[in-house]
C-alpha cells in the first residue's frame, strides 16, 4: 500500500544562492583522502557530503551509510571566474541575439512586442509549443541593428561551438555575458521561452558549481587496497585544481594571457564535467584512455539512468533458468526446480487460522526432508517479526533456531514460506513483445534444474527448447496475486487481442497426432483405443465398437469426439483442403471437410485449422461457448490425445522418405532440361535483340523477369512431380498437409529440386567481373551460372550450387538480424507514443491530459480480444439462441 | 479550398442520387431498409444502441434465415452479446494496440522491393513500408498511384491511353535524339516521329517548351529537326544547355515517372503509375477523382484533409500487414492512425512527433534526447503532473491504467493478538 504519493515534480534552474544554501560544505582541496585513508576536510570526499563506508557517520545529518541512512548532501565549489554551462548555450545565444547589451531589453518596438505577446497567449491557449515563435522573435531581433529604446548599436552575435560567444567578432568573456544577461528584465524573458519564476538567464553562466554527494560517486576499494575513484570525482578534481590555479594567478596579478588560458581550461573542465560528448572539444579521458562517463552520459541512452534504472528496475523474488518441455503439465502450470523453489518465498501473514500450519512449517527449517513418496515439501526461509517497521526484524531460519522461532510465532507476524504447488507466479520470456509474453502460471515443484512448461504455451512466448531461458517472478502481495490470477492466467490469454482468435493451441506433434487419429475411417483395436482414452483420464462410456473379423475396433473420429462438448456443432474446410475446383463438401475425397454435429465428429480430419495455435476453429468456438477454463482443459486433453495417438501409430522421418522412383527422377530431369532450354532460347532471343521488352522495362530487366519465371515454374514442376510420388504414407507429407510443421515446398526441395537462389530478389549476379564464379564463362546468363540449383537436398548440391545456396542463406541471416533491430525500435516508438492511452469511464479513448483520441473505441467500442476475428458479435450464437427458443 | 469543397459536395450529391436510384430499382433493398427501420425502432424502445455494422448483419441474417418475425428476440440477443463484448473502461488500449502492431513486425520481410498486383511496378512492402507509415514520411520511398478513370475513358483504350499520356512525364530525351556539334557549338534535336505520335506530342509543343529555356534559341529546320543555337557561345554553356534540354519536360505531370495501363475485370482500364503527384493527377480530365488513390499520405493530407489522411493511414497499414499474411485487428490500427492525426496534422510516431509533444518531462526524457528535455524543463519551469505511465514507473508509483486506475480501498478489520 502506498502511504505517500508524489503529486507532481517541478523543474527549475538552481540559482547560485540556492546552490550555496543547500551546500553542506565548500570544497577547496583537490585531494580526497589523507595518508591514513581518512577523508580530507573540505575535500571531495568530506564526510559532510555523506558517507559510503559502513559504520561511519555523516557529519551533516549524523546518520550511518546504507539503505535507510544518510542520503548524502551537496557541497559546492566557488569558481574563481564564471564559466558558461554547455547545456544552456542555445538559450544564452538566443538571449544575446534578442536583447540589447546596454539596456537589456528585447530589440523590438512595443507594438511588435505586444503582437508577440498576443501570439504567445494564443499559442498557449491552443496548447501548442511556443518554440517556433521564439525562433521568429530572435530572427527578427537579429535584423535590428539599433536598439529601439537606448539607440545602442548592437553587433552580430556569433557562437563558436561549443561555448565561445563573439560580438562582431570580438570575444565575449563569460563575465561579460553574465553582466549582459543580468540586465534582461523578467518581463522580457517569456519572449525567449524562459520562465522568470524559476530561471534567470545569468544562472546559465556558472559562478558556483554544486558538488554531488559522495553517495552519487562512490569510490571503490580494489583488492590491492588501492582506491579507485568515480569518473565524476576525477573530473571534479580537475575542476578544483584549475580553479585554484586560476585564482592564485589572478590574485597574484599574472599576465592577462595566462589568466585567460587558465579560464578557458576551467571552461573546458566544467564543460566536460557536464557533458563529455560535447561536439567540438576532445572528450576528457581516463588514464587508461577510456573517455570519462560524466553527468550527461550517466543519464543518456539505453544504459543511462533513465532507461536502465528508472524505467526498468531490478527485482527480488525472481529466478531464471533454461526451459524444457513437459507434456504432462497443464498449460497454466510451470515446473519449478526444487532448488529454485527453496530460494523463492511467499510472505504469509500469521492469523489464528493458519498459525499451526505455519508453525509446523517453520519447525521443518529451511531445508526439510520430505516424507516417503513425496519429492518436496516447503520450508520457511525468514520470518518478519514486526512487519510495521520492517527494520532489522527479519530473522533467518536455520536448522538450529527453527524450533525456537516456531515457538515464538505470533499472530500478525509475516512468514516467508518457500514456494509450493499451486502458488501463482509470473512467467516471462524476452523479448516481451506482447502481453502474452508474461503470463501467470501455477507452480508445480519438480526435480531437476529446468523450468518445465507445456508445449502449447510456446507460441505466445515464442519459445523453443534450444537453450532458451525464461524468468519467473513470485508475486508478493495478496492484491498482486488476485490480479495475476484473474487477469494474467494463461487461459485468459488463449484468445489474442491482436486478432481475436486463439494464440494457444496444438502444435507440431499434437496436430500430426490428431491428424493420424481422425484421418478418414482410421480405426484402432479396442486395446489401443482404451489406451488412448486412458491418457485423458476418460471415465465415461466407450464410444461405438465396430466388430470386424471377430476383432473389436473403435473409430479414431469417435475417440476424438469424446473430447468435444455435447452441444458443439461446426462445419469448416480443413487445412488439408485441396481447394478443388468443384467442392464436394461433405463427400470430400480427402476428408478435408469437417462436420461436427452435437459434439460428434462426423466427417473430416482434425488438423491445424481445428486445434492449432493461431488458427484452431474448434478451439475458438469452444472457448467462446464454454469459457476459458473449459478451453484450457480442452487444450490439455486434445494435446495429450494427439501425443498418445502419434505414439501408437508411430511417426518417423528418414532419409529414404525423400526417395522418389527413378521414373519420377527422370521426369524431373526432363522438366529441368526443358526449362534450361527455354532459358537458353530466351537468352538467344535477347542476344539477337528479338526479345520484346515489357512496358516500362529495359530488355535486361525483362529477360531477368522471364528467366525468374521459368526457374520458378521449373521448381514448382519438380515439386509437383515429387509430391505425386509422396503420399500420406510419408510422415513428412503428413506434417506438411496437416500444418504441423514444414510445407510441401520443403519437401519438394528435398526430393525434387532446390530451385533458383536469389539475393535481393534477383538471380545471383555478384562476384567476379562479368561472372559469378570462375567456373563460368564471362557474360554467361544461363541458369547454372546465375544460381539455379537443379539438384535436390537428397541428391546433394554441386560445389557451385552449394556456393550459391550459401549466398541465399546468408542473405536470409542478415535480413533477420536487421529486421529484429528495426522492428524493435519501431515497437519502442509505438509503445512510447501510445502507452498512456486508456479507455475512460465514458468509453471515450483519451490521453492523460484528457484529450479525446476517439469518441468510441475502434468506432464500435468492441474489445478486439473479445471480438470474433474482428467481428463485434458472434452472430451464429445469437441465431442458435433465437432459433432454439 | 473553395474548389475542394464544391467537389466534395458533388460527391455527396452523386452518392445520394445513386442510392435513390438503387432503392427504386430493387425491391430487395427496400425490404432491407424496412427491416433496418424496424430494428432501429426496437433499439429506441429499449433505449439501446448498436453499431451500424451489427444492424446490417442482423438484417442480412434475418433475411437469410427467415427470422423476420423473431426480430425483437434477435436484436435483444445481439444487444446482450454486444454489451458483453464491449471494451472495459481503464483498459490500456494504447499499449495493446502498439504491441499488436509491433509484435508481428519481427515476422515481416525486410525485402524492400516486392512485386505487387501489377508485376511491372516496384512497391515498398513489409516492415520498411510499415515504418514509413508510422514515420509519416513526407515522400514514400516508392510512390505509386492507382488512377481510376471515369465514364468513357474506362472502356475506350484510346481514351485511356490519352489520359495516360497526359499523366506520364515525358522528357525531351524520351522522344528525340540529340546531337551536339562541338565545332559550331550547336545542338541538333531529331524528334522520333513514332514516339511523338504515340505520346501525342506535336513538334510545335516542343518548340514552345524550348523557348522557355533561357539563353538559347530553337529553330525548326526543313528536315524536321530542331537546331539549337546559343545566345552566348561557349563550351560550358553548350554543356549546360544540353543538360537542360535532356531533362526538359514536354508533357505530363511532375513526379510521375512511368505509367502502365491495364484492363481489370469489372472495371475497365486502370492506370498504374510509378511516382505520385496526387494534387495534379486529380485535375486531369478523365481521371475519376473519387476513386484514384496514392500511397503518399502527406499528399492526401494536403489535398483532401486530415480525415482522408487518417483513413489512408488505416488502409495502408492494414494492407501492408495483410499482404504479409499477418492478421491484426483494424481497431488497433485505427487507434494509431487517430493518435497520429488528433491535432489536425499528420504527426509521426517518434521523437519528432507524438512522443516529442508529450506534456510529461520525465516521459520525454526517458524516451530519447534525455538531457535536452531536462534542461529545457528547467529553463521553462515545466511541471510534471505524473499522469502518464512512464513517469509513474520512474517515480515508483502504481500506474494510472487498468487496475491501477481504480481508487477503491477496502478497510480490513485488525486481528487481535492472541
């Protein structure tokens, strides 16, 4: 619970007065520690500025170092001569250009000022930025040579990047600039986009430099006992040293030239202290040659304070390890290794109702030995005796004190109990591209050292098991647990808000299994059928038993029907539909027209379009009609059914699966030969100038396009012939047809012909002058010379083919690498632009300022996650409802 | 402006007219209208409302399944279903939209060029195109237009060709050969009769255009060639003149580099163009300004206004995603388009647009150009009111979205210690 809330944050400039007032001490010595290793007074590590070593007390507030101790205090350095603040150079330039050096007023007549005042008011009323107006004002002032008030001739102000100003070519010292800026009256500042209530332009020329507390720049003691200071401290040492020299020289009346040189050096050090990447000056470097990380660098960029520490924070109660599959878990469960479960804790408040249970648990200690037959029981790691103050009250439970602490357990304490089965945890895989990348699972504590998850939740996480790691977070409060359970559980995310369809469903073997189970009138001997049914814990009546030759069989379709709710009716074309010209719908020869009537699969085969992730229509309908919990159970069961079925049927792919009969091989070769001839004749026509150019294309382009077309067709032809000899007795074909994995293209490349390799969408045309490889003649435009691979993967590629194939492959790799970074940045921008938008109580869509973005969300107010693939209502359901009433 | 308005009015008039005609023509439509009215009456009776798309659906399904007499039940069931499916207040629809568009980005192709629809024209597709749309680029990397024709131009290939000639930019070099005579410092232009005839250009037109170039004179010779003489002879001037002549625009519209005429089923002749100049093409006679499209969002904004630009962003983004086989709900894209266009201009998603104009200092600082935003905030005395998401995360407070926006607290009775 939040006790204090930050209402707003105001940003202002620090005035020299404020800097001195908040300063705990003046810093004058450049040294940090004396010979005994104690901080020097009025040095950069003065204990007035806070302490970092444990045990020491701060001289300003008297608190110790550490988390809840002294936060650190600012000090200050009095600069001998003023210097310009690099960050505000742009504002200073505007001020100098727009005002008179004599009287400090803006170089515009009263009428013009009045006009601009009105404009500014208008802009502010419209909520627009006044930056363009300021630009206009400054531009107008630049063209005024004579001050309309005091008639002074003002010169042209130039800015020598980064910090030197010149008037008519004459250098302005920071002191002069400061004097000038002091003259500008408050009323005129708003024309320069400066708010006089919080900022005066002369403050942008520093006379005193705040020194951040030591807690901001802690020094590290190395193993050798040597101290290593923070970059900021190094830089501040430079500033103080030069400042001192400057002061001494000035006071001693040194020549102007020397003073000016030192002044400029001071300017350089202050500039790099603020921003070490200022263009135009060399960055200050560490002894080792590494550029120093000064103030601006600390805040900026991906590793800067804002993005790395403020927008993203490190958390406790989290774990990370490799993931591996476990089909025996439900989709909303996660297998947690015992080691992890012992380390992660859930806080439990002691109440009269659970005190005995907790006492028992504490007695077991942090590493209890489970009773016979049980693999794991939770113990307790800590108890918090006084939850209100939280300080120093955390008691670690050990084998020794367990019994003792258990005795002293009282109502109101908090027990940090180890993870146990049924706890709600958040599970996440990076990159977290959508909200399904972080879902709530129920814990199942399991042996071994990986997180286990059901295969069906791989698509939303985009996970595989080639070494992927995932994170797990234990939610710590009752509110968080409730939210996680209601909003984040896996079943709440089966339907994706991206397109209003299921994103969790069967994958790979689940689909192949269901395909094998339900294809045509596949039947299983009763023993096998009962085995399959036992996998889903089926307790009902056995489906129809068919007797044939005295043996009992059960139809695969009937086995599948067991899973379907009794009121489910649906008709659709399966993934394996051939898109025949004349669709015979219910009598499809490929069994690709699915009819489910009242929970019975009458016709059709179950494949990707029925139960697959992203596409599963049956899944979609079940969730819409029976809710997400039923949907979860359905997915659990359907996947188990699929796996058992595929286990019984057997499923294997080997090299000889890609074998095609010699006559097919011959046909393909003939086809490829024909294609090559065609290409040669095209080239001949081109060489003779007989080729007709396509409109708006040059001859070369036309030729390339024609050849690409021929090679494409040649590959298709090879695939077509190959697939004629690869039937559904081939496991790879089953996978491709059912949508489990792979495609017919992959198959035809394995057994038919790999096809044309392309780089940047064109045939390969790079390499040597006039040819791709020295194996070919110069100017050879033929198929082989430009990357056509006529071999199949099974047959093996020739050396040149192999080379071209690698070229195409490499392009793909580069493409993926580029794509991830580009799309990542696009998504970051999108998120940043849209993150604050929410639906208000009146169903309008607004930004946090209350500006209406949409009056009705999405023009119909429908939640895309609840929509039916984008449609606002499920019209079939309504019809059913009305018809049945 | 005035011109545009009248045009728009015309559209409306035309639409109305056609609608009326159709009403009279088909009694089936009439029946639909009747049903629709009935539904609206039922809705009025129950003081509810439904989006028009649902009403339409009900009408269609009622007619198909002959459920006219159960209309009220149907409507009530639809209302219930609709209200169930409505989005809930406090939903972070912005983030969901951003994720829904960003996430499929990883699955898109990077290949800039792809052959779409018309094989002859290159169009940027996939991720680069999507980035282009959210960037609100002033000119797309591959501008193109689909120019539809009206009336007789649609059916007559000659007329269509004529329109195409008026649109496609023709340079002098395209229709003639040029010879530079270095000894006499003259240039001879030999017009290609065949090309000129095809492009429907007369020699006088060429002369007219040549006249417009300063410091040279063009004279028509007897053999049909044009002789160019310089006012101030010199090699450099000759070179400059030849360059100017090569790129001399004789006919067509700036920016339209290539056109292709194709006959589409149920449509007639359509002109596809590489390069885009929406403003000018709409003025060409024979072009149907109501259906002609471009992929240049900014030019649509300039000519047709912000609403058109919004629709354009939606269709372009949706088609880009669909073409890649990625299914994204239209509502997400609408939200992005609406964010980009709420203030009446097309703003980019990024630091120069939507993100840069946020009121919160911390949110801007956390996005990009951190230091400058902080310094500016100091000078201007900006105040961060911590209403958005990023600010509250930075400060360590619950975010004002979803369950975080609910301000309800339950008091729990204290347990008495035993």
